[in-house]
């Protein structure tokens, strides 16, 4: 994952590839795909991801006003709800997707 942006910027969307054992995860049968987002200030949110390519496991986070207001390292894990209503978290090794929001220079 190599995403970063400047504080207050809302473009570009953050693309996320979901894989299992190095291969794209087919997400076509998923009921919901969300990002469990942990902000540097200790707050968290569960936000929806938008599909780019469900068969290829490609999703994106489309930023809204305020999403990039907090400077620092942001962390997240993708939570997929399957038809069984059971969740599955990615990355499956318990690590995090990490992205940076850098301070805007005045």
C-alpha cells in the first residue's frame, strides 16, 4: 500500500487490492465490504468501500469532507461480510493497511 495525501485533499481515491496468498480475492458474493479505519487521534469509523473490480479484488475509498483533516499515519483493515453473515478481515495476517496524511504548508 503506497497511498498518501495532503491534509484537506479529497483526490485521488485510495485503491485497495484484497488478496489471499498473493492472489486476488473474488469478492462477487460479498454482502458488504467496509474499511475499519483507525485515525491517528484514536477515533475509528467503519466506512464503505466502492468496487473497482470485484472479481479481481480491487476496491477504493472515496474521500468525503473531513476524511483527510487529521495529519498522521492512518490504519485500516478491510472487513468483508459474506452470505453466511460471517465477517472476514484483510489483511488476513492481522496487519494493517497504512496511509499518511501530511500537513498542508501555509
